[in-house]
C-alpha cells in the first residue's frame, strides 16, 4: 500500500467535473483506491465511486490523502496525485 497527501488547488474543489475525471482515472487501475479529507479526519472513501467523492464535499484548499493498494498501486498514486496537483486542468 502506498499513500500521499496533497492539497486540492482548483478553485471549485472536487465538484462534479473534476470528481468525474478523478474517478475515470482511478478506474483505470486494478488497485483499490481511497481518498480522505485529512483536515476533517473523516474515514477514507472509495475513489472509484463518484457519489462517495461528491458526498465527501472536498473543497478548494482541502488537504487530502490518496491511498492505493494493489499490483499497480504506485502508477495509480502518481497519476491521481498529478491530477489533483494540476488542478484537474481547470
């Protein structure tokens, strides 16, 4: 299992469009992927479920931790962290 913390930088946070992009990327990998709000200390949610991500309500400036566990965990983690750090192209 690998994990890394980062901060959501895009102005509108993890709303519908970036959440959709995030879920689509997460589903490309065999590894299980979770994301949690470090600031709130909430339980990790399934990063392959758009409903779970939207329900978590992670806004701009939220510190998150992405964790991946499986055969392609490092590739999944690198790709998802790059998406967040790049502001989902917004």
